[in-house]
C-alpha cells in the first residue's frame, strides 16, 4: 500500500541500551539515603489478627519504620471500580488475613538484611480460622466465610448468567449433543523481573514512584485514593520493565503501596524488591478454572448451541475477577458462528493467592474446552477437525449471537494456512507411531474500551511535538514492558508525519509528563495508543500543511508528507523540507510550539446487564497446528513443530509480531506441559524457578509463523492486537495432537507424563 | 549533636576485583555475592537479578572466560580473576557484534534477560566460534527468557558477524 515505515522490521531506538546493560530498570536506581523495604506476610491461609507488636522490630538498630494496617487510611482497593462487587483488598491487612502471603506489615531499614531481620521481630497474634481452598467446596453451605460482604453469599463474589439466542430450542434441534468437563490449572506469569518499586516522598509533599508496572495511571489513581494525596502530588514513572503478561496490570500492588507509605513516613527514598518466591506465590496468577461445556450440533457439524459453566477461583481477593468473569463471552461467541449460547460464570473466593489477568485473560480456559470438544465432536461425526472449524468459522463483519459486531476477520484463511503449511492432510493419514498433529484456535479483543476506575471509557491520549530541526517528540502514557510499543508507536508517528523512525523520540509512561493512557493490558496498546499517536501526529501535520499551503498557494488536500518533505502530491520539488515547514509554522504563529494532540475513544456499546455488545472495536484471530511426539514408556511429550497463523490486521513491525507469536508459543507450551502452581492447603510449594519450570531454549519447537493480514478499518493502518490472544491456541493444539498420537484425551491441564501414563493405562484397561 | 548511625555490621575484607579490565579495591562483607558487589558497590547494574538462586541466568558474567552465575559466586572468590560484565562489551557507541546481532534480529523484548543472555553467548562463541543450532540452544539453556521464545535469540547468535 505504499507505506514508508509500516511493515518494516525496525529495532526500537533504545534497543542498544538494553543490549549494553545501560537501560535502567527500577532496581537499578540508587538514591542518596535510600532505605530498603520488606513486607511481613501471613503464614496462615485464614486468620484474625488479634494484635501486632512492632516494638522489638523498631528497636533493632538500622530500622527506620515499621507500618501496619493501623498506619493506613484503611481504604480498600482492587482493580475494577465499575462492576460491583469491586474493591475488597487492603494494601496492609486490617483485622483479617485471607491467604498465605497476605500483607501484614512492612519495614524500612538501612539494608535489606536488617529489614528482613526486623520482620522476624514483629510479633503478630493470630486466631486461626477454618479455611477453604477449592471453589466448589467454598460454595457449599457452611463453608468458611472469607469476606463479610453483603452481596457475597457462599463465597460467590460474582455470578453471571447470560443467554444469547434460544438455547433450549437449539439443543432440541441438535442431532448430537455432548457434555465434557475440563480443568485449567493456576499458572504464574513469571516475568523475569520481579515486582520492584522505589518511592521518594520529598519535603514539598510530592511522591515520586518508579515502578515495574503495566499501568502507571492506575497505580497513580490507586495511590491517590489509598494514601489520601492529591493527583498533582504524585508522579509515577515506569522505567524499563522486565515483562508483565498481566502480572502488573492490576491497578496497584502492595509493593507499590508499601514503598510509598514507608517513604512518606520516613521522608527518605524506599525501595522494595520482591524475591522470586514472593513474586511467584503472592502476585496474581492465572485463574484456575473448572469448565463444563455442553454443545449441540447438526449431523454435518454445524454448531447450534453451547452451554458453558465456569467456576473461576479468584483466590482471596477479586483483583481483576469481576472483569475476568464477564469477558469469556467473547471467546464463546466470536471465534465460531454459534447461534445460541448460555453462559454461567461463578467467581469464587478461596483462601489462596489472588488471581488476575494473564495473557489471553479468561479466554484460554473456555477456548481450551471448546477446541478440545470440537475435536471430540468431529471424531464422533467423522469430520476432519479443520473442516469442522472452517464450517463454523466466523466471517468478517458478522454480528455474533451476543450482539458483538465483528470487524475484519481472516480466520478462515488462518485455518487454511495452518492446514496447508503443516501438510495436515498428508500427515493426518500417515503418522508415525507416537506422533500426532492437532489444531487450536482463538479470537481476541484488540483492547477493552473500559476504564476500570469508573471514568467513562478506557481512552488513550497522546501529544506530538515537532522540533525545529525536523525531529519529533512523541509523548504517550502507553507502557513498553517488552512487547515493543515504543517502537510500534514511533513507527506509526513516523509514517503519519512522513519522517524516518530515527527522527522520532518517544517519551513513555510518566504520569507527570505524558498524557493519559490506561496502560498495557487487554492487548489494547496498538489499537488505542496507536490511534491516539496517529491522530496527534495528524493534528501536528495539519498545522504544517496549513502553513505550507499558504506559502505555496496550494490546497491543503493536495499536500503530502513523505521522505522528510511536505509537497504537492506528484511534484516533490513543489514543497519544502519537514524542518523548514516546522520553522515556518512557528514563525507564522508568533513562535508558538507546534504540538499535535490526539486521542482515541472508540464508540463501542457493551451492555453490562445483558452482556451483549462490543467491548472492543476489533478482533484478532488465529489457528495453530502443533505436532507432538509422545514417548509411551515415559509419558514425555515433545513438540518438534508448530505452525502459527495469525490475523493481526496489519503487522506494523513483522519481526515484533513474530516475536509475540514465538513468546506466546513458549508460554503456551509451558502451560500445556509443565507449568502449575502446586499448592498444599493454600501454601504454594513451587515458588522458585528450580521447581516452577517453564520452557528453556531446548524445549522450543521449530515455529513457522504466518501473518495473515485482514486490515481493520478501526486499527491504525489496519492493525489489530497481537501478543495476547496468541497464547490461546497453543494448549488445545497440543492436547488435540496428543490424542491424535496416542488416542488418549486429556481434559485436565497440564499434560504431564504422570497424567499421560495414567490415561494410557486406563485406555489399556478399557480395550 | 550529630547522632552517628553505624551501617557496618559484618566483617569486611579489602579485596581487589578486576572488572572489564579495571581494577577496583573495595572493602566488602565476606558473605557478599559478586552480583551484589557489582550492582550495589560498583554500579554495574547491567547485570540483573532475576532469582538470586542460580536458576535463571540473568546474572551471568564471565570469569576468566567462563560464564558463571554471579548470584552464586562470592565476591571474595572472584578476587584477582578477570571479570567481564555486559558493560565491558561495547566500545563507545560501537556495540559488540553479539550485541549488534541481538538488536538487529529482534532478539530483545523487555531486555531483562538480555545482558545475561549475551554474556552466555559470548562465553560460548569465544570457545566455539561456529556452534551448531543445538550447541547454541544448549549454551543458553541456563538462561531463562519469558518474552521471546528464544527463536530470535538463537537466530541472533547464529548470525554474529566474524564469530
Ligand atoms: S539471578 Fe543468578 S541465576 Fe537468577
Ligand atoms: S526479553 Fe524479556 S525476559 Fe528475555
């Protein structure tokens, strides 16, 4: 389409800083007089706090401050302020603790060791309470009550019952109906950089916080509320951040709150770094879920109805849960053209680590169920797994039974590409012993248009400043946490302004400087911040066009910005350089700076009461085919090869899109085969990397990634999401391939050697 | 009256560390790891702490050419040896070929694992300038990356110029 920058695989301007160790992450800042903080956590899954005595800890030499819930304003927080029930958590416990790891007190001292030692000297008197660790148990009458909240009965924080279409009739009309039960395990985000926050409260009453976050604006807002500060008293800066995957999209962490509170109380900078154990066992995990799925189809495989029941374990607190329990509707109704769906979702409290958003948020679980069941149905009806999917595949610009208007959609092409590139038809016929292939699919939102704080929408704003030497400064609140948004947004600005990516300097995520953007979650950055930056760049460009048009006595509509020039389309000599145009524009406006403003605030309509309508302007789609090799003696599964076909609208930067696919395959592979937070009565048993394994370079399959472009009119230059939904197809593709290889069907994740051997044994017994 | 606060609580020893060709004489607590001393005392914060337990490779440095986990190495034990950190690779604006290759191949996402990953690659390539794909994967199997799926990292190492 004649793009200059879009579609090129360009590195980010600051990648050399990352390559040389010069990029400063939060833990790399050392401020004069800095203290080190540590958090005391509950050793019990459920207990009443009778008394906390901090005297001994305070007397320890080197300890500067000990804080408990009493030192706070006692204001609850959480993630979602707009769906009741919402905020249910204190940053430091008041009266009760609800999981092993709940924050009870925090210490600031002159060294980490002293802070650690002080934790041992804090005397907490607990009265242990009965605890419950399984959501089904927690819902039974007489189960321990975890939260004393009016709307919560039987520990059910939220129940949704959605009905789209005539489900009962559809099941009656079906030729074949089947029901299955699935389980998705809790997994950890495991970003390589654990949570870390550095707070500096100065004598002017201003709090500056450097923190490893995906959403600096939410952190800002929550600090404001829970510390009783004014908006202008706080500055949240996101330095280089070592991954996120949803781990730090949850509004505010105890790490952030405690560092801030301790700095306020001591008047000195305080840094808190989570240990790997704290990171794994106390920061949010993916919701463990039980999924019941009943589907009805016609003989030819046409889907008529689905009825889902989801039991999501939110752990001790809601965190993202109230969103998590609402959004699976998309996975259930967008990917396939099923005309009627009933969805019952239960968000249930237990005395375990809280659950949060994680890459593929609340879609992975129902999608695993659907993609597995589709294969079971296909087998029963004698249809090829990919054929049944193509038959039911969503098509562009359709409206789902849940009244979601689907935009561009290259799903069928994804299915075909993954089929052809994996040589599906041949391999399906003649597979070697113990080898098999399987397919998995997804659709995913390109950003939720919600604001979790109660503002009318989850909009994104940006400004673009043109400097008189022809370079450009983009200010955006979007957070590059590794996914590469700084690069993507620079490319979008460069394309719009007709300059080189090298001319763009990007300043991202500093709540004192950058315009509001709610952060990197729900795969929203390219769509939301991308459109905001594009519109800001266009606004600045129009200011230049006005000057240039006057100078050249040309029409604005005839002008074009390209190759660092602004000129009349078709005659490059009739124009001036970009830098000249900026100087001329300033001169014509009493030396006013040339600043472009832009925002993105899509008009989508989601009905909170019925669950109908769009949360997002566009959806990405994908189909993966995995090949597995199963050792029947040991139960070990290897994945030598995987084809990933992904419709991301348009790949702004193909290498980055591939990088997202490859990273997603790695994460999905871990979830399929090895990752699980193992718990005993609420205690996480595998909180170190020694015990919580995820794939190394040795386990990675050879990946063939294919970008299928179905540009969306809402996306900046047609781009949709890439990087979050892309984890979803991995697990079902591997599960289906295992069945193809050895004829055993695993409905519980992860597919460990023990489960495989057990299933093989059972199969043996049956035959 | 000024109330002095004493920070010294452990036994310190005067040691000499040779980091990136420079000699540093410092007093350190005998139980300090090389990672702590590099980051907290000498300001080489390019070396990262991902687990502090020898499980992730974020803290990888070269000692006498061998890739080691600096979080498991006592600073005392690195005395007099040749320590190379990520900061020692580039010269001014000129990146080391491995660094350049990582940048060019999109092998860097968040960049937290990158310094350790590059040091492991250097340890590998210094010994074996033309490793097979399998040798590369083995060479970096002690370095965890949660972002990239390693594909572009392996590509980058394969393509290092003049290796
Ligand atoms: S920090 Fe040394 S191996 Fe993880
Ligand atoms: S690039 Fe993020 S951990 Fe490797």
